[in-house]
C-alpha cells in the first residue's frame, strides 16, 4: 500500500482556503497513492468555535473529499467539525473513491483545551477494511488525544494499520513521538501520525513531526517541521512475518471498554 499524508499550516477557520491548499499541494506532486491522510480538523485548525465552523454530513467538505477520492482513486481521511442532531463532533471521515464512507467520532476529548465543553464524545471504535491490489488491510483511524490512551488503541481487532490525525502542540512533541513508537510496538502494526505545522488562531505553535512507523517502531518516513506531501510504502507480508516470529499479540489481555 502506498500511503500519502499532508503536513501543512492550516489556515485558521478557513475551510475553502484549506481545501484549495490541499488540492494545490497534491497537483504539484503528480503522484498516485492508495490512502491520503490529512490532519485533525484539516479545514479549520483546532477551533472550539463550533457554531461558526461546523458542517453537516452533506456539506461542502464531504462532497470535496468524495471528489478528491474519486480523482486520485484512493481513500481520503481526516477529521472536521460536524453538527448532527444539535450536537457537535470532531469527526473523522473515511471517504472511499466510490463516494461511500465511514465515520469515527473522537472518543477522548482534550479537556485541557475544554474540547469536552464544545463537542460530544464518540463511543464506537472504527476498524475499516480496504483491498489494495488483492491484499486485504484492516485499518484503525483515531484522533489526536486518543494517542495517550493505549487501552482504546489496543489491537484487539487484528488491524494492520493504526492512524492518528492530530493537532498536537510543539510543547508536547516529545510525548507525540514517543507515544507513536509505543503504539506501533505494542500493537505490532504500521502506525501513521499526521500533525500540522505553524501557529493557530489562538497562538499555539505546532512543529509537525508527522511519521510513518513500522510494526517494530522503526521509522519509515518522518517530516520534521516541513510542509509538504509525504509518501510511504508499507508491505503487509513483512508485518505478518514479524508477527509470526514474535507472537506477542497472542499474549494480550482480554478486556472490554465501556
């Protein structure tokens, strides 16, 4: 599978500008890929201004994601602010090239920024399946603060790829990098962390440090603080071989999350 992700300075509360920026960055690359990963709240930045910035599930960004997925014949994923039944969600959209999609609502709301005062928490973990040139992949996409909670991330569904889309501040970049490595190692899966760069509308700086990690925690691609489109090729057969040689997942604990 060829993974593409975009690390960029998200224009504050400017969905149209951010959609155009993403399109321009992809057109400059002229490359194909199977999965495109965008940051958390990729149209607005990490805004708590839900009434101004929310969209519906038939709004412009979902239509745009559908067109983008069709154009590049790939899955496109990232989170945006969604209003549904008078509640607001930090919702990740998993958009397929045929226009069908799955959703994941952020489970762990970032109380330090009072996200829980503005958004409703999700209750359901999402694991999606995709077939890439005859190879079946199981993917678990999560959002930012979820990274700090290994029980929620735990690979009880035998997924192959773990994704975190984020707006993770520069002052805690060490935690970001170390926790991503830990999640990759403990779950024995490819792990992708996609962050933003720049300074947001409430003066919080972000240093990026987006990565793609192997199932043993080793780095395949890292982006530093650069803006751009980055790519990684991942091979399921190598991960399966590693799991056979080191059967740590067989010894995992059984548990349920309420």
